[in-house]
């Protein structure tokens, strides 16, 4: 286990940065709206731009993983995130913010899938979900940093300086990732990369898409993580500001608790497939309970602040089951297709992260950032989780836990 600690530490570091980039708009949303003269629709599109860029390059990233390895791919691609953070720090209007977010999305396109790709090589299949839960839970330090700490930085130094500092940190982490991470454990005799002809490359992609059980799993993956992050990373802060008039630090404190809840949820879900001898049962339970919390927020008009916070925190905890879907998806494919497999599975998540913030942005814009607008948002998200369960019920339950 000691030999895996440097790998785990750098995977946590690179995904921390990705998490911070993802949620950074939420707590400083009122500042962005004021300084850049944003509408709710533009704020929603800024949230979606990050994930649209992620979605657009997932297949190339998968090919690069198989051809060049995760170590080189992540290190090089992360340099793009540095440029995105600098661009965002100098944003003058909505267009600049959207472009900056898109560039940051490109720079983070390899981060989370490198975790699945590398952990599948360094850990045995039965422990994959648990290993992923360790890294994804640790990565939520980035989510937490995007709450109260970012609110404090924005209030003290300005949000623009915060993004410049983030660019410097990203540069350091990218260099360490290249210097320390290895694509396979030292004792492995398997090749680090796979050299293929162009015909074999596209043949492998076709094999991935023809894999039985993939499409039902993608349907659920579209809604799972995207629902949680749309609440935590896009609308949680604006909701607390528009409906409850909380200031930046108070909003940050609530978002911090929501981020902690998500972290604890990831850790709780990690070993559950071995406890229940089923990954589908874990996903069904998480989706139904999450839909209940979001549905309550949708149907209770202007709940007391304490109840709204409890429901938001509960939704973040129980909606952390996406890690189980990722593990379920990775075990569908052989090692030689690992890069293409994990990024294909991630396409659904990225598409959900692109669509849900944009759609909910139109809802908030249409109803004027009122309590009713956010209730429609929560209802839409709850309905999406239930909708995803319908095709997911046909997916194979490949727990790999024996």
C-alpha cells in the first residue's frame, strides 16, 4: 500500500483542482453577476461551458491515455487549465467568463478519468470502487476550498487574484504529476501504452460502444453526478443569496457543509457494493433518496433556512453514488480499451453536466431568481434522477466483489 501513496496523493491533488474549478462560480456568483453584468441564463451557460469542453474532448483523451499514458496526458492537458484560470482572472464580460470556463474545462478533461484509468491498473477489481471513493472523497478538498475559503479570498483579495493564485498552484501540481506518477505498478509486466493502427483505434471505439449494458448505465450516469454538482456548484450559492439573502461567508459556510456531506457520501458508498453484493442496489437507493430530498425542496414553498440547509446537505450526501457507476462501467471492458472505456462512460456525465446547468439557468431566468424558480429547478433535477433509473434498471450488476 505504501508504494501507492504517492500515486493516490497526486491523483487527489489533480482532482482537487478540477473540483475547485468546477464549483468556483457558486459562492462568488453574486460578485460575478455584479462585476460582469451577468443574467441568470449567462451564469448557467458559464457553468455549462466548463463541462461542454470536458465533453467535447473525452474521446481524444481516452485515445491519448491508451497511446501515451495518463501521466503524460494529464501533465500536458493541465497546462491548458493554467491558461483558463488566467483568462478568467482578466474577464471583462459574460463572453470572457464563458470562454475562460471552457478553457479550464479543457484543462481538466483528463483529471478524473485518470483516476479510474490508473486505479484500475494499481488496484484489484474487487477493491476498485473503494479505491475510487478514497480519491474522489479526497478530491472534495477542492470543493470545500471553493466554498468558505474562496468566499474569504474573494472578499479579501478579490476573485480575480484568487484565479491567478489557482493558476500557479495548477502549474506546480502538473509538474509533480509528471515527475512522480507512473502508469503501471513497478511489478507489472504489461505494456504501459498500446500502439495501434488507425483502424485498430476506431475498431476499439466501436467495440466499446457495442458492449452490452453500456447504454443503460450511461443513462443513469447522465443524471447522477450532474444533479449533485448543479446544486452544489451552480445554484446552491445563488439560491441562498436570492431566497435567504445570505452574504458571501454565510453562503460559503453552507456550501462547505454541503461539500463535506458529499465527501462523506462518497466514502460511505465506496464499500457498499461489497456490503450489499450489488452495485445496482446502491445506485437505486442513492437515486431514490436524493430525489426525495430534492423533491421536498421543490414542493415546500420557502422552507425555513434550517430545513433548506438540511435538505441541500442531504441531497449532496445521498447523490454521491456516481463513483459506484464509474466502477460498474470500468469493469465492463478489457485493459487494452481502458482509456477509451473510462472516457466513453464519462461522456454521459459530461453531457449531463453540460445540459442540466444550462436548462436550469433558463428556468431561473424565466422566473426571475425567485423561490418558485428554484423550486422548479429542484423538481427538474429530482425528476431527472427518477427518469435515469428507468433504463438503468436493465444494466448488468457486475459487482466484482467475490
